[in-house]
C-alpha cells in the first residue's frame, strides 16, 4: 500500500487521510486472510492499491472547505 506523508496537508485533512488509509490497509489484510493466493487475490490487492492512490490524490486536490470537514 502507499506509504508516504504529505507535509503540506493540513492537520485535519491528515487525520481524515489516515482514517481512509487505515481502512484500505484493513481491507487488504482481510483479503490476504480470506482469499486464496493467486491471480484473483493479486488483482483485488492491485485495485485496492489503485483506489488508495486515488484517495491520496483527492486529499491533495480538494481544499478542506470543499470537503465538508
């Protein structure tokens, strides 16, 4: 999963980002524990990683006021 910090992200947004990131990590853990190793598991993990990357981009692009937070 994506592992980097953005020092320009306001603290409130960083907390939100961390919550979303933790949800992706939890889902990846569930997938690894419950799906047999193989192509399908790999595809699920790849798509989770892609979704996590796009969520990181969303936090960078959407201002705090526009996010409803």
